[in-house]
C-alpha cells in the first residue's frame, strides 16, 4: 500500500486505533508467538493490508522468536562473542535443553540470542527476562535459574564540568525560558559548535535551525537511543542514570525549534531504560520542570531489530501551559 493511501486512510479514520506493531506485540506477549490469525487481527485493527503486516511481523527479531513465560537470551554481540567465541551460546542451550529459537512444550521456557546488552566490559552477558547478568559466574547463575542483575560500571571524569556525568537539573531550560528566545538559543548552540555524537558530528545548531524552518504545523523531537557498537553505551548511561539531562536537552531542542512534544526511541535490549525514563518524566512533571514548559515528554520503546529499529509502545502528551514560548499549540 502506498504511503499516500495509508495517510489518506489515517486522515479519514483518525489515529486512535492501535498500530499493527502494537497488536503484534500484544499477541506475542499473550500467546508466545505470532500466528497468521494474529497477523490478520493486526491488519484488521490497524487498517493495513495483511501483506504489509506480514512484512512487519517478520522484520523485527523480537517478533520472530517464540517466547516462553521465561525467556533466556545469550548475547552474541561482538564483545561477548569474542570473549568466548560462540561456545557460551551452545553451552547455555545444552544446559537449558533448547536450541536457539526453541520453546519448551509447556511454554514455560524459551531460549534465544540477543545483541549488545550494554555489558561488554564484563562479557559474556545474558538476559533472563528483564534481568541482565554478566561477568564472573553469570553463566552458572543463568543456567540454574538464578540470574542476578549485573552492576553498572562506575564512571569517572577528568573534566571540571562533566557533561555526561553531571546531573541534569533543568537549570539550562529554566534559564532559556526565563531569559532567552528560540532564535537566541539557536545562535548560542551554533556559536558553541555543539555537535551530534552519532558519528557524523553534524552541528546541532544547524540541525535545529533546519527543523525550525521546516514546513508543517507540528514538530516533534525524536531522540535516537539506539546504539550497539561494542563498548559504546553512552545512550544507555544517559537514559538510565542521567535521564533528566536527556529530557532537558529534548525540552531545549523543542523550545528552539517550536516542537510541542517528543519521543525517545529505546532499544529493547535495554530493559531498564524505558522505566527509568518514565520515572524521570513523572518526576520532572511533578516538579514542574516539564509540565510548566511547552515540552510534553513521550517515550517509545522499540522492538529489537538488527537492521532498523522503529518506534512502538506508548506515548503520552501534555498540553502547553501559558508559559510556553515558540510553539503553536493551543
Ligand atoms: S556485546 Fe554483549 S554486552 Fe555488549
């Protein structure tokens, strides 16, 4: 189905109905697998053709593996593989009595693989439900059903004013809202030569300026929390241990470009990121740090894909207050 046709359907029917991805995830959680009936149901509720839904259901790794009530996965990312080349994957499968992708007949246990869980420093890493175990003794704990959450590494900084490790306080946002304008903030970011950290180092000020000048009534701040290079989990650190800093950055970007709300794309390999962000959003709203600005924070959890993650899950949104600046919302 063409994008135009989908947009026409959405415009006619509104966007209140569930997405195909949400429906498929619900079926996976309920039944442990995606059946053709589940695909047909997802097509019916989303308004998409069955062929399109089939493509969605076979694209994401999360949707293609069967799930038991307990799901154990071994990390086969570069660092984990290099630490124990391939053997930990086979050995854990033998201990559990399952091959990769299998589920016990009674549906109590399933076994699969995953990619970087953010514990490369103590690889190999394993996931048992939402518990990520890694380091000494992890294999035995997971194999015996006693997985324990691995400790996060301590961070240190050599700078007097640490950025990643400096707690987000929303002071920059308060300062911008009380004494600046979107245009002035844009200039400040450009003058500071702030650059993206996604690899290309693209100037953030230019990107924000393009977004501010883009056509369209509604603008949205999308934070890409996906990562996966071995040993690189800055996004995980920010989302789980300094989420206020991330939210403040989103709010500042929203102020500069005139966006009313935002989304964070979270890898499903990071089971603790979405709860941490949700709690931070609630704290920020309770403290008036987001609710009294124009920024309506929203979080999105992704289905794992080794190719191209995409947003799913929930979003929430809050109307602008009268302290809002630079946004076209009512
Ligand atoms: S590659 Fe396994 S935790 Fe990073």
